[in-house]
């Protein structure tokens, strides 16, 4: 592979910036743009050592820098790697990168360095994908899940299952290919026991996917209710700023206002909608229609009710729109005398929470209710799990083949058919870890990475 270079820190002013060079000629390229103070030159530097010096373009001094050298194979990519740490100005960083490119390196593509780590056997594909999860983690739970994956948790489970399937395939092949040899006949009950064990392991691997996805991507959430129950007040409180206009005039919110907010470790992709009511205003009516459609598509509905008033026709309309949804009834305005009969709400909604959106009291109860609905407290952050759609599809496909193999064995079908199904499952697991995968899939995985990683 060619020698590649890129800026590995954000493209914005900062204290320092890091420019990474990786490849066979990394030290040669670095030697052309970096001059260490002292007697040592770049080519003689040992791995895991640093030197202070200057970056230069010919006779022009660019910046005081520190060069760090990692020698192959003991580097992130498995290749020779040099990292130049300079002052974090945008111009000076780009100027040093241009000089590096001028002296023999090529621009790195998205995920170039992690891709090289994968191709050089430093990471399996699930570990490589975890690197991006670590970078994009927005909370403690996301970080722990990503770190567990980067440590190889999913790979170890997949590898163990793969080896078990490979043992079955070897036994079937030996028995079928050498009928005259004294090889014990493969017993269907032994195959069945092994396949059921693999199935159990893969089911555990995929069990936390949906909860993990919600932690990483956020829960699509709609705040709904009749006008003036406090929807926009709650939205603004959660957003930490005045994103929605709050007035005493009914129908103030007409369009959908969206914001990503955090409640503890929970991320909500939050939408504030128009108050649900009958209206002759054409524009407001469109907003009400959108609100009702968003209720249907949301994964969580926070339905707000005014605790200081009895249920109205608009409240009943909202209640009737909640059909088999993850939903929380928020009884707002607890600072006033309570007149609302909540018995009907308890029958319809998954959870009921009392709060005051004005001062945020009860937010902790809302957070706990969301965690309970989506079983987020039950999600083990220290267990192996798949974390993206590619990984899930690989495990789903492997499980489908294993289920078919189990059904075939129980149905008394020939072992040749079972052998094909086990081989399919093995192939899907090798695709999961990246041991058997097309170049197009590899390119697709790393296309989602930032250039400097």
C-alpha cells in the first residue's frame, strides 16, 4: 500500500493538531519535512520515541513540532507510522499536510488508517467498527458498549461459534469423503446439540441490539397534547434553550420543532408538535394532522395533560390515538390544584409521571420511566453485542441457516442438506468478523469514518 497522510484532529483551531503518516515510506517522508533538534535524524529514531524539532518546507520554517515514531508492526496500522504534533491553527496544520503530500505521501481516504489496521490483521472488522462508535459516543453507556466491542467481545463469541461449526463441517466432510475408512458415523443428535448451543450464543449476541441502537442513535420521541398543556415548555426545558415559542394563546405551535436532547445517558430525538384539537385555522389544522401522523411513527410518545383540569374532548382524542405505543402520560402543572382523574390514563399508557415542566420537577421520574419502558437498565454493558445493521444482518442470516439446519435434522433429512446449511451459517459468521468479506463491503464500512481515523 502507498504511504498515506491526513490530519487526525478536528479541522478547527485548538492547542495542538496531529498529522498522521502511515506506510512503507512514512519515515522517509517525515524526514523531508521534519528536522529534529540534536544529532539524531528521523530515519534512526526507534519506535515509541519522540523528537522535538521544526517542520519546514525547503528553507521555510513552518512550525515548532514534536514527531512521534511507531515502527512496524507495533503501530496502530501495523505499518511504519509518524505523527507530527504542531500548533493547532487551521492554516499551519494544512500547510504542513500539503508539504507532506508534496514530499511523497498520498491523501488518506475516510477511515484509511483503521482500514489498514484491519487489512494488516491488527483489528477484526467488528473491532474496527467499534473505533467509530468510540469516536461518536455521546455518553457513558455508548462509550462502554463501544469499548467492549473494541476489546473483541463480539469477535470472541462469533469465533467460538465459527470454530464449533467448522468442527461439524470437518466431521461431515471426513465421513462423506472417506466412506471406506474407519471413521465414526456422524450422529444427528450430536449435531443437533452443537447447533442448539451455537444458536443460544448467537441469540445472546443479538439480544441487546435494539436497546443498544436506541442508546447510540437516540429514541424518536414526540411530545403531544392539546394546546396549552405545557408541551413547548417541557421541550424548551429539555433542550436547555427557547426553541419553541411559549404563550398563553392556544395554537401557538403549528409546525414541528425538533431537537436532540439528553436525559442522563438517554438521548431523545425530540419533536414538539401542534396542539391536538379541532380548529378552523387551515395552517393549524395541517400542523395537527402532522402531529397525529408523528404519533404513529414515533418510538416513544410523551402525552401531556393538564393536571389542574378535567379531561377534555381534545385529551380523549389524544388518548384514542395512542395504540400499542411506548407511551408516557405526563400530568403537568403539579404546582396547581389537581382536578384530573388519572384512572383512564393508567389503563391506556405504559407509564404515568407527575411533573412541572415550568421548573423541571419530576424530570428524574420521566427519565426512570423511559429507562424502564426500553429496558435500558437491563442492558449489560459488559456483554458481547452487535452494534450496527451490518453486524445484525450477519448474525440474523447465520441464525436463519442454523434454525433451518436444526429443523432439517429434526425432520430426518439427509446430512448433505444439513451440511450446506451449516456451511452457510459459517460463512455469515466469517463475514461478521471480516475473515471472509468482499472488498466492496470493506469499502462501505470504512466510508463512514472520518478521514483522519
